[in-house]
C-alpha cells in the first residue's frame, strides 16, 4: 500500500468521523470520544493520541486533582490506561465537553495537515 493511499484512507476515516459529529451534535460525547480514540489508534497515530490525552490532563490538572506531572508519568501507563484515566477524570469533573473538544480540534488539525500534504 502506498503512502498516498494510506493518507487518503486516513483522511477518509477522519472525514467520516467529523461528518458524524456534525450530524449528531454534542449530545453523544462519550461514544464519539471513544470513536475518535479508536480511529487514531487504528491509523497508527498513537503518539498523537497520547499527546491529546496528556495535553487535556495537563491543561485541567487543577480541576481534576492531578498533582503529578502527567508528561513524566506518561510512559509509565499504557495508552488505554491513560485514556481511561483521562475519561474518568473528565467525567468526574464534568469536563467531558472539554475532552471531546480536545479530540475534535486535534483531529481537525490532523485532517488539515493531511490535506496540505496531499497538495504538495
């Protein structure tokens, strides 16, 4: 499989997710967060997934009661553990909307980067 077809496939997956999000609105955040998390994993974007989760946890560390530096603890946890921690903390602190938007904005940026690479 060529790099072009991989990028087209990735772009297609993310475009479908964004279309679903726009159709459903923000009522169904948990399934959409899970779907975005899974799409990044399936697209071999686990580093980006870790970045999104760490950024969210760091940004809201005061509100969710996270005292340790998440970036130093990042590699001590599996990606699934990191996701579950971020999701539980977001849910408990009523920050699911913020986690949802963290994923949404990051996926939009990834899609724009793919589009820019397609134009080159």
